[in-house]
């Protein structure tokens, strides 16, 4: 599975390593290949997953604001519902193409 931004692979992982939640593929943080994640002040709390941490991605000198998000400490019930611990896994904005 690859996450591609403007023709550049920014994350890549085996399909078995990603987790599909509500139509979004969540990648392990170690799968980031290009760019630097910078914590964003954007706040969001999902009613069933918990507090999200947004990140901007700096790639080739350009900052892509709030391009990724993760749930550092999802609710235990969310982990149970998903069936896997997705703590810290990254999902990407729809402007990022995700696929094989």
C-alpha cells in the first residue's frame, strides 16, 4: 500500500500492516518515506476513536497543512471495535492518493 502526494511516495507499507478504518488506510508511523511530519495545533476529537493529532507534512520545501492525522491514545473501545491497536498510525487527507 502506498500513499502518494503529487507523484511522490510519502508512505509505503505491506497491506497487512495498514488498518482500514472508515474508508481511510492507516499506516504505521515508520512507513513514512519522504517528508517531515510537524505537529499541527488543529484539534479534533472523534466520538468513538478519541483525540486526534494532526500533522503538516513538509516535502521539498513546501508545507502541506494538516495532511495527516493519528490517534496517539485511542479509546480502548475503539481498539476493540477495530480489532487492532492503531495508536500512532497515520491516515492522510484525500489529496493523497492511497492504493496498491
